[in-house]
C-alpha cells in the first residue's frame, strides 16, 4: 500500500480492467496470501504483549512493519481487492500510530485475509462436481 502501484486507480482505469471474478475476489498469488496470514498472526501476538505505554521506538518499528505487510497483501491480490485494502487500511500508513491503533489495524488486516481465504475455499468447493452416491458410500455392504 505504500507504492503508487497500490493506490486505488481512477474510475477510467478501473473500468478498463478485466471483469471481476467471483464478485471481485481475485487472488493472483494465494500462497503469498497464506504466508502473510501467518505473519499477521505472529504480529498480532506481539502486539497483544505490547504495553500501551511502551517505548515509542518499538511502536515506530512495528508501525513500519504493518504497511509492509499490507503492501504484500496488495501484491498478492487483484486490483479490486487492492482498492478495498487501500480504502479500509490506508490509515495504517500514518506516522505515530499508538499501540492500540496498531492492534486494531493488524486485527482488521488479519480478519480481511481470513475472509479472503475463506472465500477462496468456498469458490473451490463450489467449483467441484458433487459427489456421487458411489463416492460417498451408501452405508450398506459392498
């Protein structure tokens, strides 16, 4: 989210792109998305242990990590989701975030990623053909 490539495009640019798939759920690199989910989970644990009155240098370092993670999320997703990320979490790029603001931002990002991954799982499940009675087993003797 920190580079111009992650800024939301203007309306003309948005209209000229490929059609949205699965209602805008476009993930270009799902393995990166899952890796970033793990990073967010670890960061959330660290932030829970961070005291509200903690050293400002610690908060400053953590506040540089959060936008980097958001940028990695944007890189893993398609343009519609990049716009959503920027709209929801662009405020994480601000300087001087408090420990509580960092916690809220990381929790929000983690929830967003988990929602995207759940959507991917659902899309995969819906694209699979239904199981036949033979495949599920009918519970009787063979």
